[in-house]
């Protein structure tokens, strides 16, 4: 294999550092620092991505893919038929939302009440039951000891004005079943038949919840849904969770910058190592310049030397970070208190985009720092170097 003069010089100085214990130690420290920074950054991003993926999955499973808020004067059934006729729509549910309470044997629980017609909307996953009626979370069902068929009183937060003053709107509804409650949900939810919800809240807050069969399909379908129901407010799953997604992106960016400082320190150590090699090999570099080695060739040689050290460190750090993330996630070694977090262990998820960003930025920063030392070697005058 024929190598160029800069490549041969870089390999020679990489090997020759073994003869000098101090230079060898600094080279090992520089490469190990890069490896440690890359591994720490990959593990930190993998843990954060694992948490965020679990949180997004948990929340999006209970969020409508598309939601259309109908005006008060709109024909809800006509709007539902117009949307259901679009290609790509899997299901359309007409719902009415409101706030209220659930009462049973002297116990009360504040909840978001959702009126539905037909099958339960997709935002109530894992429903156990089949008949129309009241559906509460399995968490509330266990806590209250409810069984299908028991009557639960549903009270609206909107009272009825009578000559005797405001009177509560209350309906007794038999429990039809339960649905899977998310561990991230802080507020109870309950699904009631549409007729009951209309009597409790009125028709003012009517919405269409649309299932498009996938999140990306829902985003592509949104413009056609907006054309089918003009004058209505259309919100996608991304719009409904925009503050959360912004917070997750900001958290990841701050974490990346904070941990990347380790890589910056390692890159500075790489500059110190190259500067020491240049000082130790000053007479040899001057002799090479006197024999005809151009400044550009010397610059490339030390730039390649820095790239070799950074590349070895980045490769070792990538293997350590990816392997450690895979092992920790597969074995679930980092347990979490079940009552404090919505997960029982720390999940790790290595995303290809994060991995590529870590490696590219690490190599770019290392090469930029190596360029400074390479410029020093290229600017060295051969006569002055041979005199010292």
C-alpha cells in the first residue's frame, strides 16, 4: 500500500510516541478523553431519548391524531359524514368534552368527561367492556372497587339556573367497563354516552376525533380535513402537544451542550499533546523542511496525526457508549421507584441521528484543534529549528 509522505509521517509519529513515556501518556490521555466524552454523550442522549420516547408513546396513545373543534351552529352529523368520506380516514368519533365529578358511595373524584357515540375513541385505549355506558380508568376502578353494572353518578361543573337558584346537573350512569390509564395522567378521565354528555354540558363543545391510522398519515391528511369542514378549528397531535415537544427538544439541546464540554476539554488536551510532539521533534521537523518537505505537507501530517488520535478515541467511545446503552437497556439495570416515575427502569434508546451528530461534531472539533498545532509545525523555519 503506497501512502503519501504526510500519512507516513503521521503514522511514524503515532508509533514513535511509545518511546517517550510522557508523550505516550499525553497521547493516551487525549484519546481516552475523546473516548470518554463520546461515550458519556451517547449514554446521556440515549437515556434522554429513551425517556422521551416512552413519554411520547404514553401521551400520544391518549391523544387524538386529528381533532376538529366544531362551531356552535355547525351541523355535527354532516361534518362527521364529510370527514368519514375522505380516503385515509380510519375512524371518526363525535365527542363532547366537559369538566365534572364522579360520585359513588360518598366518594368523589374530579374528572374530564368525554361524551362518545358508538365505539370508544382511540384516545381511550385498552377498553375492557363492550356495552355503551360509563367507562372509567382501571386505576379509579381498582381504587373504588367498581364492577361493571354498578351505578355511578356523573355531575357536571356547569349548573342549571332555576327560579330556586343554580342546581347541579347530575345523571346516574351504569358502569360499562374500564380503560387503560396512563401513568403520566395526573387528571382522571371518564367516557360517558353522548346523550348523557349533551344533557350535562350542552352542545357547545363538540369535536370530531379522527383516526388516520398513523401519526404521519394524520399530518398528511390534515389539509384535506380542513377543506372538508371549513370554519372549524383543526388541531393535529403535534399541535395538541406543542408545549411538551418544545420542552423535550430544549431539554435535549441543553443536555447535549452540557455533556459536550467533556469533548471540548479532550480536544484541548489533544492540542497539548500535538504541541509536545512538535517540541520533541523540532530538530527532525526542521531537517525534513530543509530536505524539501513543504509547509503544506507538514501541516497535513500533523492534521492527520490529530485525526488518528481523535478517530481512535471516537471509535472507542462510540463502541463503549452504544454497547453500554444496549446492555443497560436490555438488562434494565438502572431501576426507578415505581411510585415516583412512570417507568420502572431507565430506558436507553440510541438514535442514528444523535450518534451521527456526536461523531461528526467530535471529529470536527478535534480536527479544528489539531489544525492549530499543525499550523505551528508548518510555520517552523528549518534553519531556526536546526539551531535549537
